[in-house]
C-alpha cells in the first residue's frame, strides 16, 4: 500500500486551498517512482489532478460520470474518487449513489486486492 501524491513539490497557496501541482514535478519523480513499483494491482485516483493523470481518456467528462464508471470499469486497475474535501459536500449531496452504491464496491475491491 502506498499513498503517492501528484507532486512532492509543494505548490504554495492558491485562491481556495493549495495551488495546482507544479507541471514539472510529476514527470520528474512520479514516472520513475511508479516504474519501480511493478506489481501495482489497484490505483485509487483521488481528485482532479490524479484523475487527469491516470484517466486521461476521461478528461472533460463530468466528475460524476468518471466516478460512477462511465470511463472506468469496476474491475479496472484505476478507480476514480472525488477529493475528500468539505468543499465537495454539495457534490456528495447531488450524487447520493456515491455513498450508497459506489463506496461498498470500492471497499470490496480494495479488500479483494489486499487479500491477495
């Protein structure tokens, strides 16, 4: 299990929270690091920057569609989740299926991967 940020370079403060990751950071360290982890069974992409990096085919798609799986399948190597921020409470209220339908599937998938 590894929790890997999109950028080890702190980007500083933005208008509402941290600024976006600096563009040179992920290419400089993320690709070499992930290359040294050859047995990744599951990636949980959390937030817009991770989703853009790991699910480039989903760019431009509404977050709800990406998270619900129109771009990923339940057994895909990448699961998409919204960022766990209080700023997303509105999104969670508009998408009640996230907690009732999707989170149980995510929990089961993680449990399956960890059991191997």
